[in-house]
């Protein structure tokens, strides 16, 4: 895989993970309900999702900036 392709992949990954992290954070702060079929997903799942996707975003940014 070329350097440019790897850089593009890392940037796209960072942006996507960053957007998902922001959505999780907004849901957790505002207490938005999230229902899948008969199940309601707890707010704590968004806090966990925020941490995980935030770390993945930062990881991609760190790798991209070190190349």
C-alpha cells in the first residue's frame, strides 16, 4: 500500500471516528433516547462509545501525523 493511500485511509478513519464520538457525546449529554426494536439502549453505552471512538480517532490522527 502506498504512503498516500495509507495517509488517506488514516485521515478518513479519524474523521469518521471523530464524528461518531461527537454523536455519542451529544447523546450522552442531552439524554437522547435510542430505541432498537423493543430495547432501549442506556446512556452509559454512549459514554463507553464516546471513549472508544475518541481513542480510535486520536490513534488514527497520531499515526497520520507521525508519517
